[in-house]
């Protein structure tokens, strides 16, 4: 006999986060001006998800970032299909937590930048 079926009225692993515009502005104000809101927010979330995990100092932590290849490959609107790759910033727990959201945002931004047109074409 297998595991019990989940109760359909109580979804498993589903949650939501809501951030105000004021919070996002404050978060971005702590970073250099060339950082995107996406990098700032994902960096913040990555740190907040890593803190309670109790990882050892040298244990790696990473986060998957889906990258839309359409604009990088300059595909016409008529092109049918998806072009998606993942960036995978990775750092030790100690480096991430010591550097905070700024370190995480830098790792996210740098890994997304590496997934450029030539990377997609390879």
C-alpha cells in the first residue's frame, strides 16, 4: 500500500510572497545602481531561504534561475517554441550569509549575464 493521497483542500508546498514597492525600492537602494529588481529580490529571497537551513560554513547553496533565450537570440515574434536555459549561481553558505543580499544579488546577476547569446548558441 502506497502513501496516503494528499488532501486536495490543503495543497502541499504552495505558498506566496508579497512585497511592496517601498520594500523593493529600499532593497535596491542597498545595491549599486546597475542591479535589476529581479537580482535584488532573488538575492534577498535566497539569503532568507538559506538562513534557517542550518548549513555548515563550507556547504554550497545554490538557486536555479530560468533564462528566456528569445531576446538573447533576437528571435522573431513568429518563432514558435520556448528557448529556456537555467543559470545556477552557487556559493558557500558562509559566503552567502556573510555577504547578505548584496552578495547573493551579485551572484545572481553574474550567473545570468554568463548565459548570453553565445552560450545559448553553444
